[in-house]
C-alpha cells in the first residue's frame, strides 16, 4: 500500500524522498512553491536525477504535488486570475521535469458571487491552461464548503470538469476531513459515499486520498484536520478507508498536525491496520 505525508522540498527532491523513507513512507506530497506566496525555487537537474534514481531503487510510489493556497481559479479579480494561470502553467511544466504525475489544487472560492459563477470561472481557467496532453494530471480536491469554497459536492466537481470540454484530463483527490465536513458520512456510510462518487464522477477519477481526521462533526462545513484517531472520524473509520477495495492502489497522504515525528507514528499505525486486514 502507498502511505505518505506532506514533506517540504526546500532542501531538494532527493532529500524529500529520503525524509519520506525515514518515516516509513513510500510516497509523498509536496507544495510546488511557497504555499502562502508565489515564489518557486529554480530546479536543480542533478537533484532531480538523484531523486529519480532513489525513487527507482526504493520502488517509491508517485510523488503528488500540491498547488499553493494563493491560487484561486474562481477569483473575480483579473490580477488574481492572471497569477493563477501563470502559476498553473509553470507548475505543470516543472512537475513534468520532476516526474510528479499529479497536481492537487483547491478548486477556489467564489468570493460572494455564487457557486455557479465560481464553477464557470474555474472551468474557464482550466480550459485555458490544460490541454489534456500533459503528463501531469490536475486533481481537484474535495472541499469542506467553508466560506465561499467551490467543490464541496461531487456534482460541483463534475460540472467543473464537464465545462472544460476535456473532463477526461482531470482527476480528484478526496480528503476524508473535507468530505465529512461537507456532509459525506465517510465514518458510518463509506460504501454509500463511494457509490455516490461512482455514480456522479466514476471511481477511476480518484487518484489520491488525503487522510485526515476531523476536529468537527458531519456537515459542519469546517476544514480543521485532526490527528488520526483524535477527531470525529476515529481510527476504525480511517481503517475502513485505507482497506476499502474501491480505493486500492491509491496514494494515502497524511496532512495531520505534529510534523515528521507524528507522521512516522501515524504511518506505523496505518501499516499495522493494513496488515490486520490481510
């Protein structure tokens, strides 16, 4: 199984893979650039080459990239939209060189203009940036529905992809905390939630899973991650997610509080859970 966590690439891609391996991970997620800004370090070809060699040697799973929080595809201001398009174009090009097949992005916030307007703007940005011929797939993340977030229902994600005209070019990263906050009961009705996803989008659209417990309850519309087993979901629900046959082969990525030591503990827990399931 593929278990990983969010790891910094500030010291290079090879070092990030080494850090992942040191905590028992066999995949990882990283921010493409400063998550609260727009700066991106120049790529180091030697570092990338060494990271490729290490990943191959260790049979390392796919590296998953995450776009910075400063991009907003649903923005109603030209300067924000221009920044978003530039960052996405640059990141898709950079990730192809790095060998990361997925770019996770929050769909965006409509900033008071309504979900429909947000969907139209997100689809327009994606249609302009993504051709469908890239070797890096954009994954829309399922959101909790906080504030003016777009993308907290499966239907909204379907509409975004459909309006691009190339829905096959996009995938989804589901987030257990976000799904629960949005009203999808992954704790007690996981089979039903995944069946609904399959009906609306198709299970093959799920390419990665953010594995987080939730500080708040079902349909809270709040996005507050908790450590595994210390939130409203609990360890049994997490175990059902990682062992569900419909999610077999996906990368399960931790975004829980506590840093590397916590990630190491939680990956050990996940591995034990997967063994218990045979």
